[in-house]
């Protein structure tokens, strides 16, 4: 889909094979990396004579991180696929999609590094590792921001060319824009309240899915 001129009249379904494949592989790698992470936590906890309470909190942190990463990846896939179902393949739009896919494909690496660094820090309390966790977590949130900003740009680009899909595309762009603000808010919260790395990813995922419902509930209660 990258030649200067497309041959024939490619349909939106032209995108779906590689898009679905990359997201499926990325999420599968995330799932497969967690058993080894748990086994490493148990081995290191035994080597450092960590109490069972500490080990339980660490394993709970891994579980929270897993669900947060999985839900976030699933939502990005949902948005991306919905957007491409309204999009006719073209060179500029293909490049923007490739940027999103490249970041998604590399996400399991960053997530695995963050989890191992945080685990090592919680067990050994080496402060240099704490700084490394902060750096890698910042890169992770920056990557999410780029993904949602790119999807919003792709929506805007298509809105200018396809009038009959403008309503649906504007809704997708609004969702992506809201997610950009949410990424920034959660990241700023992570700077104010440190040492809860898995919680930030989980917060982002849950607020992405249920944030609007929570806001409407609170507004209804406070508005009385």
C-alpha cells in the first residue's frame, strides 16, 4: 500500500490483515511475557528473602499492569480498525497507520523492560533503578500520546476528503483527542504520586472505558 500510486481501487479491507495481525501478535507477546515475569519475581524474592506479603503485592502489581496494558492495546486496536473501515487506502494515510503499528509492535518490549525494572527496584531498592523506571515509563506514555494523536490526525485528514463519513470520523477524532488529554493527566498524576507504576497504566485503561460513565454519575449526584 506504499507505492506512489495504488493499482486498481483498493477497498478498506486491504488494511485489515496486517493491522489485525500486528495487534494480535503484540497482545499475545504481552500475555506470554507475564508467566516468566512471575517466575522471576518468585525466584528473586526467595534469593533476597522477601516476605510473602511483599511478594503478594508485587504479583498483584503485575496482574494490574497486565490488565491495563491489555485493555489499552485492545482499545487502540478497536479505534484503529473502526477508523480504517471508513478509510480508503492512500499513501499519506498508510504512513500514519504505519507509525501507529510500529509503536504498537514495539510496545511489548517497553512493557517488559518496565515490569522487570520495577520488579528489580521493589526487591533490591537500588535507587538508580527507580530513575530508570521513571524514564521508561515516560517513554511508554509518550508513545501512547503519539498513537492517539496520530489516529486523531488520520481522522481529521479523512474528514476533509469524505463528507458522507464525517460524523463517524468526528466521533473517532473526539475519542482520540480525549485519550490524549487522559494520557497527559495520568502521567502528571504519576509524577505527583510516584512508586505505583502498574496503577497508572490500569488507571488509564479503566478511565478510558468507564471515565465518561463515572463523570456522568458524579455530575448527576453533585448537580442535585
